[in-house]
C-alpha cells in the first residue's frame, strides 16, 4: 500500500473502504510501550499466527538503533532511527509471551487499511505470536536473515516469516524504517507515522527509499555483528550479545514489495550479504552490469503482476542481469499482500479477499516453504528439491517460461560443490550466485484489489 497525497480508495481483504492517509510526523498518542509483552491475554484475543515449523523455540527482543552518521531523509533535523525486532532460536520455557504490536500501532494500521470499524485494535495487538520476549538464546552460531517490509507497512506484518525462520535456526532481524510505516512505536512514547508517504510518488523517489533502506540494513548488520553487545537499547536495557549467536559469514536479506527492492540494493553495496529474496516487489535501482557478483537471488510474486508478460514488471530486466543462481517464481491466485501476515489474519477474522482466491493459510505455507528452502540452500548448504521446478503438490507456484531447465543440474552441482551442510555451530560457506528483481510499490490496481508496489 502506498499512501500518497490525494490518494484514493484502497481495499484490503475484500472491504471497499476509504483509505485515510496518515499525517506526517508523530501520531498524537499517549506514551506507548514497545511491543515486548503486552498485558492482554491470548484467550481474549482469540487469534494466533501460524505455528513455526522448526524445532527451536523462538525468542524475540526489540532494539532501538540510532545511526549517528546519518540524518533521517524524512526528518533532516533528526538522526536516522530504526526499530528492529530480533527473532532467534531460544531455550524452551524461558521468556514471557511476546505481543504482536502495540494497541496504537494496531489502530493506525487498521485506520490506514480502512478497517477501523471492522476490527478492533485490541484484537490485532493481542494476536498470539508463538514467540517469547527476552527468552534465553539457544547455544550455537546461526545464519542471520534481515527482513524489510513493504512501503507504509510495519515490520510486524512479516512476523510469521520471522518466527518460522528463527524456529529453523536463523537469527532474524525485522526492520522498521523510521517514517516509512503507518505507525511504529519508538522509545519515549513516540509513535512515528508515514511522513515518507506524503512525498514519495515517482520511481525516482522510490529509488531514493530503496537506497536509504539499503544503508539501514547495512547499519543493522554492523550493529548486530559487533564483537560486543549491540549498542541498541530496548526499555533501557543493553542489547543482546547477538554477535555470539550470529555467523557473520552467512547473512541473507528478504523483503516484501519495496523491501524486496531493498534486498537487492543492499546486496549491490554490501558484500557481507550472501543471498536475497524479493517478495512481489519491483526494482527501483537497476542492477549493475556485473549483477550480484555471482550471489544467489530469488524473485517470488503474483502471476498477475510478475509473469514474464506483465507490462509493469521490471523482473525481465533484472533476470537478464542476474549472474548467479536465480529463481523466478509466480503464484497463481495470489495478490500483493499474500506474502505477509495479512491474509492469515484475515482468514482468522472471518474476512475474505475476492481478488485473492488462494486462502490465507495456503498463502503462508507457500511463502514459508520457498523462502526457507532458498535460505537453507544458500546459507546452510542444504539443497532443497523444491527449488528445482514446479511441484505437483504446489500447483499454484510456477517457474515462468524464461526458466531454463538445464539449470537444474548445474544448480545442484553448484550447491554440492560450493556448499557443505552445516549445523548451527559449523563453518560457513555459501554459494556465490544471485538473481534480482522488483520495482514498483505505488498503490495500483491488481485484479480486484488495490496493492502496494
């Protein structure tokens, strides 16, 4: 979803309600605690995110990071700030139930989606996440994956993916970029709204967002891999000594919409990022002629918007420049938010989206399985046949006609020759191959629903 001046009516989950653009700056709200453990019980909320599929319990901690070297592009008088939810493999039975988001963040999200009268903020903020705040970390060193949400969307909309990857043995850092979501709680009772939404309207401005996020993601990597405790703070406590958990030789990035563009952008500037995933986003910054220096990249999007013949997709150009292991997947029956928590929550709230025939649960399973298979292959060295081509039990997912079937054997030989299966504390070695692709995040018509590009 892209909130523009004079923006228009958008729909979510089949409800044709007006979209109220969020005002710039700070929302008027009472002091709001960060979303670590909200007092509402899960029985009151009655809704939960999908249960993670991995073997580890999941811990989470919220970090507030401030980059003293950069000014915020949307608020030049302030330093660039980020809120980061770190999800990590944890020891079972430790920590407290983690909240999904604060009530004020939920209220602003529902207002922006035109659902304020249909769903209560308390219901959304009280969603059960299956993660435990401040849980004790599991032993070992793990690959890290960073997640960047769509433009105007908070990081919490990627919580299911973050929790699932953490349960499989990844440290996952979901990043909120200041003034680029409809509402994000910061320390001191501040709730920053989408100031960027009031100004970003052209592809050049979207490219500016993409590059800024790439710098944000590199800064997060800096902070989380320092050989000392993170300099971020949460509720006045020092950050977790995350560097002891993270294998800095195995770092990947995934993003939804413009977050997918940021995944490609950070790979272009930061060689520490070994692999990337773009979930239904267009690229606003063209790939260089050298591609990704052989590093792997996967594009996964809707069949309507990102098939090889889709007129507004730039994936063809990106595909041609990707010079390493690459995949281009399309999902039939999906819409733009298929790759986030929103369809799952909609199903559990009894809502539906006529523009997306695929169910919320099915959306989640496909997003989970292919994303996990990609990172297992390229950050762990464990080849996953799921990425070799279409599967009978997943008929919605297609590998478009530009896919060269001869790449299956070569891809497997690349994996077996360059990567070794790893345990949590094992040595890191990653394939150096990559694809790319995505460009638009403006509020556009996609089938029967408005979606963010």
